[in-house]
């Protein structure tokens, strides 16, 4: 529990010094890990950190009720720090106070630039799990018809609860396309046509922005393997544009920028 | 009594399917156990509470409730038949069966034993047709996890509310006893035929589910605390999705949408939830529930206050799915416990 102890000490210090008025970290709730929102330095003891702490806490930085209690310091794994880089690159935040935790290590209190440096120095080679790469390779080897059957079966489970969207730090639109209902742009029916449209739109809107943190798939109450979609698009972005989002807080968005030497092979 | 070997649940399903039932049962699907239409060869898995309730087989996520044709100035409605196949919900959970009785209050008030509250004149034909066609056979829970709280909301791991028959684990998990509780259950036992043997078995004790909060106290507190700052505190972790409502066996809100082309229109009833911002958004742009705090308040108030006031029961059966599946790690039982504690502190 060394990491947790260091986290608690720094959280208490940040709150006591007034550098943060709210620390967001993890606490235990039975077998689950739930977010902890701490304003009182005397209450930092609820903070825990272990490999069950997987929720991407960066998602709370956009929540109005949370912002009202700021300035915020956030317990951040490399995945969370990468989300912060994307948010900074997209002008959604200008600064951050992170309590940086890594694989079996605690890296202390960092600002945005410090987190960027840490990511580049120690976590530049973050790669998807081998099982995920293997599952995507298997899926890619199927015929388009067989792939369509696979996704039809997966999307049939979707209830349109939008937990995938809500859990993603990158899904921060004030009004999502599925909420544009005058007229209704995307069918709200949890049926094949609406579900297909929703999942394809969600994945496309993440192209070049997704850091593969896995929050969407972990959030899905129906167990839809969304990471297969995310990884397929990420691989495409890496191959065509050489980009790996979530490292540079000043990066230009892949889909929102143009370079003369961009691959234009798709124009036929 | 009617007994069958514990590993013969699929044989029971097969016999019921052969007798003309659509069998829905918990079957493992990847990482999840899901209540789904049973197909030959599928193993029924009662080892954990499934991710979905049986609600969707009586009140589907999306349902066509009307069709129209439009030709020039002509508008012609077309009949829509309710799809209500004869169904056996097999080896489902007592908390799901109990939820169907709660939903009857909304969708079928005024029938035997169900009061008809003032100003509530709604009868849902589709629900009632499917309810009539469905035989519910829960399995008594012999294990509970940390998110189960049926005993806090008037239920029990061996409760039979809403059940037409009940399966009980027996002889240390080696057998099941199938006990019919009414005419639908008797018909199901008869349809099962030789799969069920006449025999003796000793029922295993039901799970121990500790009481985690005082539901009456929660109802009472809710009545006077619409503006409490507690709502904002307890809902900080809410990320604003509908996972809790859609896995809930009693949540029953829906939205009606028309999907039309130039020549035809389909009117759909889709699940909807108070957890999403669009739920209460007015066409003016005003939203009377502008944040997750007010949406969470609605979730708790509806289940523990408004429903009690209108229909005389809680609208929660303690299945714990919302806590198991919440991407923000929230748990309604935890919120209710905090309310219970807030009330005790206020009384002191």
C-alpha cells in the first residue's frame, strides 16, 4: 500500500495548502473501486490504489458539479494522463494537477507539462493487451459478411444506455448527436438500425482521439467489445498518419488538421 | 414433490420448448450471464445475477405500437399485432419476479389485488398480453453478493411474489425441487412431463442477505428533503448514463417516437431514463432537471417516495444490478444508507 500512502499524504497536503479544493481518487466499495471526492484533508484515508482502479477519472473534469468544487487534483494513471493530453490538445483544459500513479510506482504531484514529460519518458511504449490485438487480427481475417454478422450480434445487446459515451473523457460534447432530436438524427430505438448507427458514429468520433484507455468497454453493462472498434480505428490512424494520441498536449487533432504529405490514397 | 437433477435444467428447458413455450433463461454469453431466449445446447447458468432482468421480455427495449401509410393526402393506420408468445421465464431471480408485480401496478391497475390509484387510468395492452402469456419460475437464491439487498426493500432470497412456480436448490445443490404456485405453474409442470421425477429432496437454505438500510426511513426522509444538499454530494460520481435504469427490473419509463419516410411511418415505444439529460429537456430549451444531482434525486424519489405514495409499494426489489453495473461505482443501497444515516443524525 505504499502508493496509497503517498497518495494520501500528497492529497492532504494539496488540500491543506489550498492548491486543490477537491481531490478525485479511488476508494473501495466492497469488491468495487468507486471514485472518491475529497475536500477535507482529514478524510484522505479513504483513498486506495490497486489494479482494480480502472475507471478513467478524467471523465469527471468536465462535470459541472465537480468543477464547482474545484480547483481539482486528480489521481491519474498513465491512461488518465493521456486523456488529459487529448483534452488539452482540444482546448478543453489548460492546466491540471495530477497525483501521478504508474505501474508499481508513484510519481508525485505533476502539472500538465510534467505529466506530458513523464508519459514520454516512462510510458511511451504503452500498447494494447496481446489478447485484444489477437482478437482484432482474428476479426480482420473474417470476410466482410462474417464481420458484419459478428457486429450485428454484438450491437443487438445494446440498450442505448450510453454508458460508453458517459465513461469516455473524450466524449464531452454538450449535446451529443444522438440528442439532436429536432429532427431525430439517429434513431433512438435500441434496435438494429439505431444501434448500428450509434456505435459506428461513436467509434468514428473517436478516430485519432481515442487513447485506448478501455473506459467505454469497461462501462458497457452488456459486455459489447468496443475496444475492437477503437483499436481498429487507432491502428488505421497510426498507419496512415503516424499518430498516437494522448502524448502531446499541443498536438493538432488528426481528423481536424491537414498536412501536405497526408496519405491521400483513399481518394480515388 | 417434483424434482430434477441440478444438471438437468437444460432438459427442463428443452421439454418446455417442445411443449410450445418460448423459454427465456440465464445463459452465459462471453463475460456476462444474460437472460435470453434459450436455444438447444445452451447451458443455463444460475451462478450469478444476470446482467439483464426479465423485464425486456414483457416490456421490450423497442416496440412498434402503430403503423401508418401515407399516400398523397391519404393517411391509413395499419393494424399492429402484439407479439406475445407463450413464454416460460426459467431459473430467473426472485427479485425479478417481484418486480413484475410492481410493474403490474403501473401497466395493469384495477385488477385483482392491484389498487387503481386516483387519476391513473392506464392499461397497457402489450404488457398485459405478454404478462398473461408468461410463466415465471424463479430459482431461490442460495448465494448473494455484496450488492444484493432484497431484504432491505421487503423481499427475500426465497420470496415468491410474482412467481408462478419456484425452483429450489436441494440436497446440497445436487437437485432442484420445482414447486408450482398457481395454475400457470401447474400447467408448466404438466408440460415438463417426464423430465420431472416424483421424489424427495431436502431444500437447501436460502442465502443470507443482510438488511442494509431502513426503507421506511428513506421514504419518510425523501418526503421532506427535496432540496437537501445530500443529493449533490451522493451523486458526484454519477457520469450520467442509463445503465442503472436499463438493467433495473422495475424502471419502466419510455419515450414515443415516430420514424417515418414519405410513404410510411412507424410509431415506436423506446425505453427512456431519467438519468439522461434529454429525458426532461423542454422544447423551449429549459431543463427542469439540469444536473445529475436532480436526476439522481428523481431516481431515488421515484423508487422510494413517489411510487410508494401513488401505488403503495417501493419500486425497487434490491436486485443490485444497478450497483454491479454502474460505471461510476455508485450503489443505490449505499445512497439509501446515507439517507437513513442523515435522518438518524437529524433526529438526534
